[in-house]
C-alpha cells in the first residue's frame, strides 16, 4: 500500500467522511503509532491508526447503501451526542453517515452509507445530479412565481441555477434542483415573499422515496446500486466540481474517501422475509461504537417497528426492495 493521506485512510475504514476525519485529527482524537499526527499526514497499511483508542482497519467493512425516509425533527448529523440525530434514529448496526443534508424541519429521501467515495460525486453542484422536492407554501402561487423560481433567484449573494418547477396545487409545487445550497428552497421562497410550510425530498437521481414509509429505511437493491455507480462514474469528487463554498454558502458537503467496490446485493425479496432488511429505529437507539464495528455476517439484524424488541431474521444475499412494517415517528 502506497502512503495515503490520513483522512482518506480513516474514511476508507468506513468510520466517517474525510472532513470529519480532519476535525477528529485536529481535536487530538487520532493517533498514528501512538503519536498525535498533524492534518495532512500520510500513512501506510503498516501504521497503527486509532480513533479514540480504537484501531482502524481499511477495507474491513462491507459497503452499505441505505435509503431513509427522514421524518421532520431529525437532525442530519453524525454527532450522536446531539439529540434526535440521524445516526441514533436509524440505529443501523454498522457505522454509516448521510450523503448531504435535509433540514431538521424537512422530510424525505436521504442516502446513508459507509462508502465515502460516492459522497462528493453525488453532491458536487458541477456534477448536476438531480434532486426532486415537493413543497407547500403559506399562500397561493401563480405562473409568475413558477417562472421566477425556474429562472433562478438571488440568495446568499448569487443567483441560483435554473431549475424545473411545476405547480401541483394552489400553494404546492414540485421543484428539481441540480445544486445544494444551504436551505436553498426555503431561501428562494423567502426571497419571493413566501414561507415554506412543508418540504419533502422525493427523489435523488434515479432513487425514489416510493414505498418507504415515513421514518423507515431499506437497503438499496442490486440494480439501484449498479445504476448509482454508473451515473456517478464520470462525476468529479474534487472542488472543481462544486460551486465556491464562500459564494454558495453551503455547509453540507463532506469530503469523502474511497471505499470498497460494492458487493453484489439482491433486491427482490419482500421485507420481513429471509434476505430482506428494512427498519426504523427507536429514538434512543445507539450507534455502533467507534472502531468496534462487527464484521459483516451472512445474516442481517432485523429492525422492526419503533418500540418493538429487536430480533434476528435469517439473512441472505438479498435485500428488501421496500420497507414494510413499523409505525411512523
């Protein structure tokens, strides 16, 4: 193994994104061969890298790709000390992190993964990957509103990129964006004199919210993972693929590392049967402790309805094509 940057080594282990790794290095939570390194240090496979005293191993974790229908009130953060964080809410048995953000008051589709290589490829504005939302506002809209939203609105000192907007009701519209500025839709509406009442993300690229109950998650199917890899194959994960952070005001794009190639995942078995896995987590669920991830097993842990006791379901290579069961948060 050739020397690589320490933050990439940590990201490749499935622990967190590169940006979060740099923060932990700055905080003194990381050691290399027993010594505290500087940000930008390089390591090899022979080095002993620990986070909070726990030894990390690269390529020790099978890639995970989840789709969550996030309810309002859940914070899109990996800080498990923060109340109502998305990691504890999902309660997945392995360490994962969200791809991008959804506001606390917003709901809808969000990807969670341990594959740092896909994060910026999906999020960089220059890669122009679509994200679709359904929005309701506090008063009736008209064609002028649709036209102005479609052609770009001045927020945070710049004009937003042209986008597709269609009216679906007196005060409801559907909008498809290819950029992800901080609270972009809410700021665009505010600039035109409207206040967002509800905001739901229904699609990320080819991935749909369909058949995922609010507050529940499911694994991506084999075809979904394969199509995701195909769509991001030509995408950049570097800064030239993004608008300037200073200009856009975005604070939601973590810097990724590279992880394993996804292993085969089946996707035809109904949830609750062998080979399927979906779930929702109790509010107080615990995330996996840093550096103490279990190695992938042939069986998967069943995640049932909120408040129900945990159990195990016979596992297989398949993954559920839709989440069933559970109750809304």
